[in-house]
């Protein structure tokens, strides 16, 4: 008997399936880059969590399994055979925990109609070559959060496209906290996916060719919620891509997370939104009309350079490769297959330029990203475009110390004058400077850097008995007796009751 599985691609959209798609992978025709694409898939475990296989119907628990798919720039594909779509769908059956399902049962067993058109898709050849050798070099890392209970391979054409242009993409399926399936406790399930994404971030340490200083998050639908929380609590994330992420539609779920703070979204963020719901769909599916216009997260962002692109020819399902190829069309609202494929190409192009701009500082990509779509040769009706700059963040002592560290704590007063010129309100906290300098002084490898910072501090705060006292401690630690005596005497002159300086001088002068 065929299994009936209903997958909700978002928390709010109902679906009416009235027509099959007429697409193909060659017709999507995303223009790949110069690199051959390698692909690896394997399973590992998160031993800090437990899990049960739903269809084993057993009380036994195991460590949480994490299937992992990786796309990457490859060195050579000589003699290799590319994957076909059926190969990807076999991964889907493994992730659905139906690993022994016969190939001819895959369609319609899970989500898609077993039509002749969909059967033909399974034979189509992809751009990915299994286990091809990595191209030499370091490549930015994209960590992907799948949509509601979806597979790691749901956006394989986009992943191949990015890998061909010099990115590593790592993905895992979206699974419930206890089993394959989500419960109704969505805040808990968001946190579970957050931990899965963070697991991928750690797993990427094993990828020698991944540049871990250039990490971006990308997610579709429900995965968008998880990625905002991951970014909030991981400073390693440098950019966020949201493919019609549910953070637009279910902002209140973000607010239930103790880790969420819109002020912490301080990296570039791009959100691709689905087309407006037509009146018929709003009425029949009982959808709040405000969802066509409101976006609380985007509106609340102040510290992020943010972009919002409403794709006027894409419904929600078609922000994934599997959706474009296999999903039945809702004739009340969906555009033609040609229009859907054209818009999926545009999403891919914008994602690539966003990642090049934010991770690689590519000026051409930044110009493309910042321009109105019409200026990029895109028809006016295809994309509704909004962007806003981040409000300038106050310059902090931490920022100053980072710059000082880069120049090895030399020329500090010149650095300070240049910073104040650009940031007139900047003030250095005396206590923070004192603590930082002591940290440096008491490390034998950085002692002189600490002295340099103290000398800068006494120039900036010439009446500070505490700084002269600490400078004396630094010289005392380094065995520079005369300089220590001089510093402690200056501290006593400013504060005659300084008992530490009095005691140190007794030691040094006897």
C-alpha cells in the first residue's frame, strides 16, 4: 500500500494541484561557471542528541543521524559519469528513511505525481560528478538549511551552479527533533534545525578546501527561520540568503527564540519573496492579505545591508529545483513553466552576485546587486526591488584594538587621530585600555606591545595615576627596574596615597 506523506513547504500556504509541470533540467539552463562540480554524500552522527527512526516502530534510540551532501569545485572529471536526477532522488529516499524503496516507487510515494513528464526528469543528467577530486585552493562556504522536512538535495541545480562558480555548498535534510517528522512545537523544531546547521558548520572544519573565514547561510522556507537564529549566535557567519524564508511570514516564531534579536542581524541579508497572492487564493485559502506587503524582519533591520526582491513570477514552491521540476502547478496563481524557469535563473544569478559581493568583495557583483533590476537588463515586471543600507555602527574600543593589533601596537597615537577624524564621537575607555595593556604585558610574547599601549594611554590620559601604576607593573614584570621606579613615582605624584606604588618603590629602591 502506497505511503501517504503530506509535506508542508511552509507554515501558511495551502496548495491546489491542478496541472503537471512541463519543464526539464536543460530548459532551466542555469549558466554554470568554469569549474567542474564534484559531489559527496555521507552520513554521520551527532552523539549529543538522540533520535528514533519513525518507520522502525521501535522504542530504540540512536545518536542523531546527519546525512550530509556537499557540492564543490572539482579538479578533474576525466572518465567520470555525472549524476542523473534519479541518483539524487535515491538520496531523498535514504533521508526519508525508505532506503530500500524500489526506484519505480519514488515518484508519488513521497511528494510528486508519477506522471510521464516526471518520469523523464529522473533520466536527466546533472552537472555533478560523484567523488571527483577537489580543485586546489580555498573556496567560500555556503551552509544550506532545507525547507520544512525537506531533503538536502532539494536545490541541487542551484548548488551545482554555485560550486561551478567557486563555492563549497554543504547541506543536510530538515528533520524533526525526535524523529523524521516535526511535531506541532515549531519553536522546538526551529532550535533543532539551528543545531543541525551549526553541526554542519563544525563538520565543514573537515573540508580542507573550505575557506572558513568566508561563511554564508542560505535557506528555503522554514530553513530561513533557523538561519536567522544561527546568524544571531555565530559571529563566523558573514552573510545570509533567504529563499522565500518563513521569517517573512512567521516573524512571531523568531520572537519566541531566546536567541533572537534583530539588532544582532548585522551582516548582509538578501530575501527573495514569492509573488503576491491573487485575491482568489487569499479568499479560498483563508490567507491574510497583509502577507502580500508586510515584512517585520526586513523593516526592523538597522545594522544590516539588506535586499528584498519580490519575484513576480514565482510562487513559493518554485524556489527549489525539485519544485520547479516536479511540483504540480496551481492554475489559480502559478505562471507558465517558461516564466517559472526564467525567474529561477534570475534568483540563481542574484544569489551568486550577492555571495561574490559579500564574501569575495567583488566590485562588479556589488554594482550588479545595488542596481535596479532594469539597469541589469531585466524586464521591469519580473522583480520588485528594495534595498537599504545599514545604519553606521558606533566605533568601539574593540574596533580600535583590532586596528591596533593589525599594526602590532605601533604608531598608536597616529592611529587614534585618524580614527577620531572619521568618528568624532569615539572615546577610549581608560579602564578597558588598562585591562588590555595588562593582558599584553603579562604575556611574555607580547609584553612590549602592552608597554606601547600603556605609553599611548599615559599620553591620552596624562593625569591617570592608575595607568602610570600599571605601566610600572609592566616594567616591574619585565625586569626594567629604572623605568618601573620612574612610572611608580609619577603615579604617586598624581595620587600620593597609592599604596601599591609605595610598596613597589620600597622593594625597588632597597
